[in-house]
C-alpha cells in the first residue's frame, strides 16, 4: 500500500481523535496484517469505491469504547448502550471523511459508504493487492486501532501501470 | 461546553432546528451545540427521505444536514427541499468536505457547509451568517427574550 494512501488517514485520525477527545493522541505500533482480520471489541467498517477501493476498520476494545463514548456523551454510558456503537461509527466516519478530503485534493475520486458495525469475529484475509495495515493510536481513553486494506481502483491501476513503463 | 450569546429570530423566539444525520451520536452532539446557541431542536431525521417529510411538517428555520446517509443522501434531499421551499436554509454538516461536494451542495440549494468534527464556534458564525437579517444576537443576559 502506497504511503500517499496511508498518510491522509494517519493525519485525519490524529486530528479528529485529538479534537473530539480534547487530549493529545500519539501513534503507537504500525503492523502489517497477513492473517484474517480479528476484531478486538467494538468495530466500525467503512467501504470505499472508486479510484481507491477497499475498507477501513476502526476497532476499540470494549472498555475503551465505553470510555470514549461516555466522554463524548458527557455521561457514563452502560456497556450495552447502542450509543457506544454509534459513537465508534461516527468517529470512523469523521476520520475517513477528513482523509478523503485530502485524497480528493490529490485527484482521487471515490464514494464513501456509510459506516457499519463489524460484528463478525474475523474479516477477509489480506491479499497481495489489498494488504492490511494496522495502526494504533494511543489516547487518554485507550487504544484506537485503524485497519486499512486499500488498493487503487481499476482506472488508477491502469494509469499507475502505464506510468511505470 | 462553551455558551454563546443566544441567536434569536426577529420575533424573539428561539431559532428552530431540524437535524438530519444517520448517526444518533452526531444528532445528539449537534443538539447539544444548538442548545449552547439558545436554539431549539424541533425535529430529527436519520435519512434524506425522512428529512423531506419532516421539513414539510415542521418548517424549521435551519436544517443541519449530513451528506452520507442511507436511502437518500443529503445533497439530493437538500435539492428536493429547496425545490419545494426556496426559502429553506440548509447547512450541510459533513466530514466529506472536499471541493466537489461543497460545490455540489451549494449549487443544489444548500446555503453553507461545515466540516465535521463540528467546531461550535464555526457553526455559530455560519448560523448567524445564514440567518442574516432574520435573526438577532441577544446579549448573554437574555436580551431579546
């Protein structure tokens, strides 16, 4: 996965998490995931189609998700509250939306699909053209994981291949 | 959350808002911000289709509308509302704030665009701008009540 695709997501996650949680965010581990994606807790998934295709998953363990949602709601939420899942979805939506603005400025065009809660324990295995990258952001409320599996869409792949000749 | 000098309608009544977003969290967040402006949330919708029926029913002073939503997206809903109600004041509130989307929204009838995550001070200025002469900013002590 090219850095030009990844960096906007890192910048957006840093900016949105810092602003919403009103505390500094630091980027922790960055790992490549070769095995099938395994959910850690409350996870929201967003699909992109167009010049860049693939999916982004935001994953927070249960305790972190409760702390984040409670902080943003201004009240302690019970573990079962649907607002916790909603909050993770909206965080994902805002981070991906902001990243896409940057990518759009670089000339990429695509469609962002509404976030959905990722309920299965595992996801699809990475493949050579959609390798997954997992980034961890440490916040005062806990770790937020961003799992990116993106590739150039067909049109872009064609141009990229032509440019490399 | 910071409190702002209340923005009131010319008749002294609170500005009435319809909030449209498929995220309950986002709607609650906007409702809290509206409260700090002295506004009144009169309705909510989770998709563009419901937004149209709710606008017809409630005739709000301001609509805060997300873009990416199921069933019908915000820009299409804004266009349909403005076709029926040219006076509608719709502010798009979305994380997908790139040029193409902003231009499309404005061309199809939205009055302004605010990027998520929403900064209350930015939305406050936008609301005052969009309401123009139809609103007055009261003093924090409650002038205009």
